[in-house]
């Protein structure tokens, strides 16, 4: 598993695009999910990634507080 993580970690931005494509949030009717993400305005993609990161951080803090 560690070897696979090392291989994948070198493609951080590409992994992010694939993760966004899997959600289907930017999927256009005549394009594949990945191509749709590539065609989406970069600002929109980065805004979505920022929101997703903030949500994860909030949930982590919330869960930590509930454990105490």
C-alpha cells in the first residue's frame, strides 16, 4: 500500500481532478466527467476544492470536540 501511495502522491493535482470528476458536479451533457472538469473555469474548480477542504476540516474539529 505504501508503494502505491508514493506513486499516486506525485500526481496530486491530477488526483484532485479525478476526484472532482467522480463527483459529477461539473459534468456537462456532451462531455465525459473528466473532460468536463478540464473545461470548467479554473476559479470554479479551485473554489470547489477550497469548500471541500473547509468542510473536511470543520468535520474533523467537530468530531474531535464531540470525543472530549
